[in-house]
């Protein structure tokens, strides 16, 4: 199995988190920006994590044809708002609605709501220098905390708990957290598939 890959993302948080998740399962990856200046990836669609990740991975692979590339598309759904309220368009929707941070916008949306259930979703797509595409998915269901807590990771991890009143993912060490997260579960599946395929 190839062990060195490039990550097709301009989101520094996602890139760092994906690097950690892949490394946890034995695969080394770096930001594509270690090789080139930032590029403008194709505009993301609104219906499919897989389609969005595939578009990004193919775009970058065309620029670095001799290198394996991995792309991530991920999001969050809130039971109180309906499964279509965020999902594939999570970050775009949050930024369109207010100038709050992502976490602040989610907490504001759930103000007065008793249903705090949430699910985080991740789809990873990898393409080898030979053009083989491999897809992996991961989800984690839990609850939105009353306020951001924790400094072991960032993003939604600071407001996401696996049980009501439990610690947020950002309060857990990487060793404990990564196997529990949507991105960690997708990374485990992806590395297993690439190992089986011999890529």
C-alpha cells in the first residue's frame, strides 16, 4: 500500500484532522499546499458528500498525476432542524445565515430546543496514480453540548458529545477521540480498503 498521499482541501482544520486520522491507521498524508499554491476546487454540489469529494480528488489528481490524492467532504445534521437543514451544505448554510462562528451558529439554531441529537458525516475518496478510486464513509451520532468545551481538537468536536452531559470530543485525547469520530471511522475504512486493494 502507498503510504504517502496528498489531501485535496483548502480547509486547514479538516486537513490537520484528516492527517491525524489517517496516521492513526498507518497512512501518511500531507496538505497539497506543501507542493503548490492554493487552487480553486470545483464548486461543491448540494446533494452528495461523495460527489463533492470525488470532484475535489479528481481535480487535484489531474495536477499531480504521479501522486495519490485523498479528499474529504463532511457535514452535520441536527434532528431538531430536520435532516435536510444542514448536511452536505453545513458550512455554506451556516456562513450564509449569520456572521457567527460555525459552533455559535449551531448553538443559536438550537436555542430553546430540547432535542439536541446530532450526527456528523464524512466521506473520503482516494485516487491512486493509476486512477483507481476508493470511497469510504463514517458517521457518529451524539448530542450538541450547551457550550463549546475542550482544547484537544477544534471545530464541531468542541460542541459534540457522545452522551448527554458527557465530555465533548474536544476533551478527549487523540488516541481516544479519533476512533470515535466520523472522520476517524472513514479513515479506518479507507486505509483497510487501500490495503486490501494493494494501493
